[in-house]
């Protein structure tokens, strides 16, 4: 139990140090650099996940259509082979 609390304390300290560093970095940024960082962060938070979700959705549709086409061709070949 003592190791778990020590680990949680270490993670908390690392996160607080990271937030302090980020706060100081943002405070030193010029307005154009801050605007650029905000735009990059907005891209990462909104557009990139949307693109990944759309990619996965279209890939699933492609696999489903491909499976239907392959099964139809197999059924047609099996029917031709029997006759």
C-alpha cells in the first residue's frame, strides 16, 4: 500500500511540474506564437480525431462491401461448378 501511495505522489508531482512548466512557457510566448500553439492544439483536439473516425468508418464500409462481393462471387462459382 505504501508503494502505491508513493507512486501516486510521484505521478502527482510530475503532473504539477509539467503544468507549472507549461504555464511559464505560455507566459513567455509572444502573441503570434501563442496563436500558432492554440491553432495546433485546436487541430489536434478536434480535426484529427474526426479524420481518424471517418477513416475507420469508411474502412469498415469497404471491408463489408468487399466481403459481400467475395461471397457473391464464391456462390456464383460454386453454382457454376455444380452444374
